[in-house]
């Protein structure tokens, strides 16, 4: 598997990360799950998802119900449901994707070379002047206070900080405030924190004054044929080779960015081609409503792990609604997201069924499930009890969506605007 589809993979991975470490991973599939489809050579959907042949999916799923499983029945995962009754699709093999062609400039190459060199070369102290300039790296003590109250704010005071004038990593105006200052002389300047500052929301859009003293001025050495070998890049022994290496790296990044843009556009283009029934499978819609809410909660937990304690599922939802211009209630928006998600799952399932070869076999699903369960240290049953849903059919859907996305992307016609 090259890439995971973010619609479902995030939910699976995050659920596994949150799962408790207990017993061994799920075992091998039973012999009843090994029945294969004669025409395609792929395992039947029932076998892949653990539904015994000779029983209806509903009967089997209810027999397999476990304590704590919120979504035990097959309908939640579209098992046994003919998706063609809910969605129809046009010529999905003919897709035009419009992207902007980005030409790499000499300035970009220069900037990238400078950044790469900064990881290996050490700054050299400037001794022929004591006034700082753009590009200098100054060693500075600074202390910030709120302009209106004079209060020194948390995180605004430090000693021997390394600040590159004109560089990044500080709020706008801070590094620039060091320019033109003399070593050893105290100076002050005023800046205003940005309107959005998650590190400390109390400082958002607040004017502050920094009192600073520069102790030393340094500067990165100019790259030459003599010192480029210190970068320890295979095959790079002089500036010309380093420039060629950097250009190639940027071109590869460019190619990856274009591919990512294509993959981002393809689902929406194919969705526009499709027609959906107004009524969607009820239990599947309820399940995807649950997944949307679960994903919001997990996004919030990640932010909070890194200190953004004010970020909640509700605040993420509000920002998303604002970005889309959605004017309804939060519940209506979640319902809309769940419908979009379910429609894409059904559409990709239909395409996979039409192509045949895009449907994963039992071994593929087993390998993915067992690998993730082993990494998390839980069994398949424990995963279900802890998360409320079955990992195997959700993993099956994820693999289908990944396969279809790769299939559609590979056949898309790219038009550069």
C-alpha cells in the first residue's frame, strides 16, 4: 500500500494508538474465510470480511456481536448492500485535472542551498563590524512586556537566543527588529502578536515591547568548492554538483506536490460525475456520522498533546464550518460530512466492483489488519470493544478506496494552466 486514504485511515490509526496494550494480535483467518471467486481469483467479500458462506450477512453479524460494539451489523459497513442501487457513475476513466505548473527559479535553488548548508556548516563570528544586518545570526538576550500594562508575559524572556535577522521562527517583526543594532547596547522595539496565536491566545493581536541586548554577531559562511564537502552529500564535491543536486531535489518535491494535488482533485471530480439516491443506507450513514465525530475528537486530542489545550472538537468543527461558509447547525454539518464520506465510499466501492482487480483479497486485508493490531498490541476483539466498530470491514473499505484512488489518478489527464 502506497498511501492511505485520509477519510478512513486516520480513524483506524488513531483508534489503534488509543487502544490499550493487552494481548497478542489477531490470529490467522479460518478456513471458511478462504473461499475464492472463480472468475477474478479474488476472495469473495463475505470471506474477506469474515462472513461465513451459507448464512446471510445479517445473521452472521448478529451472532458475532460482542459487548461494547456499537456497530456490529454488516449494514453499517455496506456488506450485503448493492451500492449500484444508490449510486450511478459516468465515464470515470476519463478525468481532466487542472493544476498550475510551477517552474523552479534560481532564487528558490539559492534559498534551498542555504537552508541545507545551515544544517552542516557552523556560523562564523563577525569581527569587522558591530552593527547587525539582514542575514546575520545574533546572540541576544531579550525580555518582552505588554505595552499597555508593562507586564512581562510568559515565554517572552530568554538569554543567548540565536536569531537570524530576516529569518523565520519568530512572530512577524521580531527578527527584523534586530537589524541595525550595535553589539553591547540595549535597545527596544515594538511588535504586535498575530491575530491568531495558538501558543498563547491571550497574546493574540496584543502590542508588546521587547528590550534586547546583542552579545555577538555571526553569519553563515559563503559556500565554496572547499567547504561544500562538509555537507556530506553523496556525489557532491563542488558547488556545481551541489546546485544540480538541489535543483533535482526541488524538482522531485515539485513532482510529489503535483501528484498530491491530482490525488486531492480526483475524488471531487468523480463525485461530480456520479448521481446518488436521496435516501442512503441508514445504518451506514449513522456509522459515518459516528466516524466524523470520532475524527474530530481525535484531531483535538492531538492538538492538546502538543500543548494546544484550547483546541477542542467543537472549535475545530466551528473553524471548518466557517471555512466552508456553512450556516446551519453543528449537527447538520456533521450529517453533511457523513453523507459526503459515505457517498465517496459507495462510489469507490462501485468502481472497484466494476474493475474487479481493485477489490482486495483476503490475504491483503489480513496482512493490513494483523500488522496494525500487532503494532498496537490489541486483539481484533479488544479493538472492537474499545472503539465500538469492527476494524476488518473498515480496513477493507480503506484498501478499496486507496486502490481506486491510485487507479483513477494514474489515468487522469493533467492539464497545466
